[in-house]
């Protein structure tokens, strides 16, 4: 049966095709509608006729024809008489100069991530728009990335598209000179794509290697484009170091394996070596930032031959620096765990209790899981069981649920 194969192709190729459509037609909604129609057509045609030799080219051709049809309807139909008079034919929207000549960015998707990150809209809206339209993440996946309700994310996307339309914010590829002011949001988009691949929201498996690989690909392109930006190198190093552990993060039974129990001999050495080299290059530029600090933490884990060799005191110190650069409740939670490992579980539990009292992470299952793990290490199994149950009440992914249930059983719960 071809349907799962078709769905996989549409998911993997869709964002790249959409990027090309937006570049040609300059209209996010038009491109999305045309691509959705192409997906529907593929579901009808491919099972009967077989897969085309180049599915992405097939989708692009069908979507472009559909977009042209939609534009003709806008012009001729009575419901579209209020269209702006300067609506140009699609062929006319293609500039004389290729967008890469304007921006220096050759990759369609990366160029349009920069385009989405327009300074006239808020950073959160920039990232949400890029993640939804160009990176193919669902509203639920974006909501998880922002630690907010799905309805909030949906409203944010509606508002930003309305603002773009009402304010006539142009879908222009930024010039080379404009890239630096958009870089922070672009890095945020790439990092959130990687995070969704590293810990997926909606797929049966906890890891989505396709998203991790795409984020790293975009990171490498950014490193070539903006070699003098240390945070670009820091983000690439961070992703490589995390991705180096991919093969050991999930057991054969599908249950996540905690860092301290992973087989470090199976970590991907080339990814570690490249990550460390990228981090060294970033630090040599002497402009510290949050991605570099996170990469330095990941590097300490990668360089420890055994879990017990981990330099937790240095990691705790780096989290202190990270909180000064990028304070958030999630960073504090990670810092609390690092403090517990460096100085004693009781100190970490006290910090987590303060975070819990603040309610900012009330719906975050990892707060309860972290508290449960520290209580388990102290032998306080009754309290640990209660914390594991609180985490289970909030966890959404089946693989993480299996891990928490296993820990709860170990504690006698």
C-alpha cells in the first residue's frame, strides 16, 4: 500500500517545495493552498499510476499549475474585485536578479527562513511562521517548542499572517546587509527544528532523524554564509554534539536510555570531533553567547569517557553563565539538576521546589521527572513514586511514558 510512502514523501519534500513556491509567487497562503492541492492530487494519482521518478518535481509542477489557476480565479471572480491592482503575474514576480544574488543565500529554504524573520513582526511570530510554513512543523509541535497551549500558537499564526497582509509587509528576500539583524531569529528557528527532531512530539519514535539532519544542514550553510558569527558556530557545534548520541538514546525496546546509561563507545566520533572543532572556532572569536555555552556543556559530556567522569562542577558553572545570558525556567531546571549532580541532590531539590512554586513549569512533565530522579537517587522511593506519577499525568509521548513507568516500577510504585 502506497499511502504511508506518499505521506512520508509529502512530509519530507513538502517544506522544500513550499519554499520554492513562495519564492516564485511571493504569497505564503497561495503557496500553502496550492501545495495542499498537489498533495491531494498525489494521493489520487500515485496509487494508480505509481510513484513518479522525481516526486518533488511532480509536486512542484502540479502546485505551480494550481497556483496559477488560483491567481486567475482571483482576478476574474466577482469575490476578488478588491484585490490590489498591482497583483502581478507569477512570471513577473520573479526578479531579474536571482534571490541568491541579493542575499548571498543559495538555499531556498534557508533564504526563506531569513525572509520570514522580518523585523516588523515579533521574534516569536517570526519563528512560528517559519517553523509552520517552511519547516513543516505542525501547530502542536510549535506549541510544544514554545511551552504554550496549542490554541495560543494557532492564534499567533493567524495574527502574524493578518499583520503581514494588512501592513503590506513585503515577502522580500533580505539583502546581505540585512542578514545580521535577522540572524538571532533564524538561529532560533534552526534550533527549534533540531529540538523537534531530537525529541519529537507527534511521531511514534522519539527521534526524527530527518529533522535533525535538516537542522544540521541549515547550520552548516549558515556557518559558510556567516563564518564570523560565533553563535552560528556555537549552534552547529551544539547540534552535532547532541546528534552524536543518537544511536544510543533509544533502547531496542523503544524506551529512552538516560545519558549516564548510554554506551559511549557507540557515540559517533566524527560528529563529536566536528562539534568540538566548531566550538573551538566559536570561542576563538571571543564573543560569548547562549549557544556556545550550551555547546560547551554538551562538549563536557562528549569528552567524559564514563558517566562518572563527567565534570559536573564545570557544567554547573556553565549553566550559571547561561542563566545570565538567557534566563528561563527551563534553563533553571537544567541548572538545578547540574547543581544536584555537582553538590548534592538536596540542593537541586530545593531549587526545583522553588521553580514548582513559581508555577511557570506547571504543565512541564520534565520538572516532575527531574524531581523524581533526584528523590530516587536519595532512596526516597515513596516521594519519587509520587513525582513519577505527576510526570506521567503530563507526559504526551508514548516512549517517554514507557521510561517513566519503568522508573515508577523500580521505585515500587
